[in-house]
């Protein structure tokens, strides 16, 4: 069978990869989905398994207990929290609510932001993270680009696909500037809990009404199939517009039940942080030693790499690795990247070592 292109697939699209390459999806070692290798925590599994009968009921339409659990976990006020069907629903609802004529998206970035801005009738300028800065954000340059004609700024922290991050001080400076210009700021913190650094903007949500922080559970809590995300914002108008637009019960009863358990499971949370932090350090060292590849520093649970070897592209490496059922993300379709960029996430130690060895073979 002629293979279709693997491009334009979301990192987690295992079903499509399995159809294109004829591999059983359970056999794929997925370095592309950025999901915590520890899998669903036993406490969440138990809570769901013991509550299957709840499917006969509607969830609480106001999600009071779930928002309380998220408030406990994040330190935000429960009245500032809105829950959604994955962070995807909240990204969409917030952008539709702001309905920006002009937005700035720090790029390369997750593709949904641009799609949502364009679908809501606005246009977006991409603010480039530069390769010569190792993709670290130049805050002075960004601030000088945000004028009062910009209605919305979108940033992911740590950023997908670069893994680079903003510090709290930088975020505060940015928010002060943006509030003077009446610019809303959406910070996507899907990967923030994997970071060793205190870089979350949640503590700033009480202070800045122009800030919307969006978070998911798919990656850190390893439950993309559950579809649970949340947004944090102190602007009551924004919150009530989002709630008015939102379909009722978009978070199903199992996500509602599992969510109340996962945020208090400190043993799972700590094990995840320890595993990712130590494997991130080990893999970074190993990748630095690999000839033919340049690795960027990361605070996420994935690495972005540039291929230095001249006679091989990211697509060729992707094709080589998938023959061994190893799935990585060919990052060539991200804006400002090209056919020399790869992204892969951190799995368990054994799988990570396998990937490092396979990469070494491709780069020989
Ligand atoms: C940066 C970023 N934001 C949001 C999402 C969507 O996540 P969710 O499953 O919470 O909708 C992803 C998924 O890959 C992502 O990488």
C-alpha cells in the first residue's frame, strides 16, 4: 500500500499512524504524543471503575466539586476556574469570546491557536522565536511588537514544540505592558507541571484581569481520552461569556469523577516529576554527545532537535524509526522550522535508551 503523508497529524494521532503504516497501535512506542509514560494513575482508574453506574446521571452542570479540586491543586480561586472538554475546548471558547481582530501568536507553536483565531474571523501575526537564540523568547522584542492594535497575545509556556519557557518576572512585565494596551494574554500551560522551575502564571491571575491561563490533564495526568481541561481567569465578564457559550455537560461524568481524585494524588504527581526531571537531564546529556544533532534546552517533557548531518532530513529519520515501531514527531510542518527538526517526548528509561540508540544509528 502506498503510504500517505504523515504530515498535518496531531502528535497523538495513533489511529491514523496505525492505518497509514499498517502497524497495530498497541505496538507503537509513542514518542510523539507527549503523554506521561506512567500512564493513568491507579487512583483515577479505581475511581472510574467504581463509579461506572454514574453514567446514568448527568454531571453537575456547575462542576462545583471538580472546580474545588482544581482550586486546591492550583491555588486559584474556584470562582475563577472554568472546566472544559480538554484544554482544546477552552482555547476555542476563549478565542471566540475575545474574538480578536488582530492576534499575535508566539511561534513555532501548537497549530490550534491560529486555526481558532482565523475561524473566529480574525487575523494573526506570528512572532518568531529565533533559532539563533536557541528559541528562547526575546521579551524586549515581543513587548515592542504589542501595540494597542493587538487584541490578543497567545503564548505556550513551556512552549510546544521548542520546550523553551518564560520566567515569572518576564510574564509579569509582559502582562503590565499588555494591560496598558488592552491586550488579552492567553498562556497555554499544558506542559507546565513537567518543569523544574516555578514558571506558572496562575498566581498572577488574581492580579491581571487580561490573563487567561489554560491547562489540560491529557499530558501530565496521562488521560487524553478522558478530555479534561480548565481555564483560570479573574475577569468575571470573560468567565460568564465563556460559560454562556459553552455547551452544558461538556466534561463527562468520568472526567468529573477522575478529576476529583487526580489532583490530590501527590504520590503520582511526585513520581512523575522525579521521572521526567531525571530522564530529561540524562537524555539531554546523551543527546549533547550525539554527533549530527543539536539539542535545545527544554523545560517540557519533550526535546526539539535540529539535524546537523547534511544528507538526512527529519522525514527520513521519521520513516527510518517507524520501521521499528518508534514514533517521533517530524517537526518540519511547524512554522519557522523545516525538514531538519525532530521532536520526541520522554518515556520510561528503557524506551528512552532505545530511542537514543536508534537515533545514533540513523545519524551514523
Ligand atoms: C500546547 C498544547 N495545548 C493544548 C493541547 C491539547 O490538549 P488537550 O488534550 O488538553 O485538549 C495540546 C496537545 O497536544 C498541546 O500540545
